[in-house]
């Protein structure tokens, strides 16, 4: 079942890339494994997936202990400053940096562990009150401030688009964050690249790819619905 789900997602990614005139090499699939048991992660791992995404620090750390060491763990959920110390040096990418306060804690722990930490700046592109992320208007200033921290590398942007019935409704937001990444890249800020655009989830990842996503975060589409309802 999981194998078929994964193949379906991969086929959709391929079609979206073809439609956009992009290579599939430009898009990384992150299997969002939050709340799912390690047996299911292992099944997807055995199909060749190495990028996994988790929302909670504790869950990520417990899975790291038992899963193969070549997995690249992506922290995609809201990160509290008091939890940063548990994942520094263990994650390949923190997607959800939404404040200078959080970035400074990441810097502090990265210095302590003598590592460079790759991050994305999370932008609440739709301005939803229920979502974390810096605003579109404040994003550039935040990037400029974080860029001064020498143990952090800004690799791009991340957004969580609104939950919609029709994925086309989110195209405007994907376009907007792509443009924001272009605007930031044009500033040539030291220590900042805009090579990564983490956007698109189970309901809208094909549209996100058409608009420039380089990472898509798919959970339900691979692992099936979680216990808090279903999505397509």
C-alpha cells in the first residue's frame, strides 16, 4: 500500500515537472512521517527515500535513534527555542525559522556544537493568523539579520499555504513566495542563497512544483490519513 502511494506521488511529481519544463532532479520529496510508526518509515526508506520530515523534536529524536543513519531529517514544525539544543547537528535542514530570537538560539547551540546549521526562513505568505512564519513585508529584513549569524546558512524559504479544496487557490501564494525568493536573491546578501523553496503538501504539491518548489512535503499522500481527519 505504501509503495503504491509513493509511486503515485512520484508519478505526480514527474508530470508536474514535465508540465513546468523542469527536471525531476530539481525537486526533492520529503516524506512527512509525523505520528507514523518507524515500521512505516522503514518501508518508505526501503523504496529509496532518504528525506524525512518531522514536526516535533522529541518524535524526531526517538526515530533517529532507531532508523538508518543516512536519513536526512527535516524539521518542518514550529520550533521552540528550548528544544533547539536537541536537534542541532542532527538535522539536515530546519525549515521553520520564523524569528531572529529563534535564529540566535540556533546560532548559540551551533557554536557550542561547532557545526554550521542550514535553515530556511518560514514566511506566512497568506497572512493567516493561525500560522507561524514571518510576514512577507518583514521577510527581507529578517533574512538580513539572520545572515549576520556565522554558524547559520540560509538556504531559502519555506511556506505553509492555506488548506484549500482546490489547489489552484494556492497558486497565487506559491507565485508570491517564489517572487520573494527572487527579490532576496537579487540583493546578493552574504551567507544567503535562495536555492531552496519548500512549499506544497499533499493537497497542492503539483501546483507548488509548477510554481518553482524545490522541496515538497508529503505526508498523507504517502502514509495515509492521520487520526485527525482525511485529506485527498
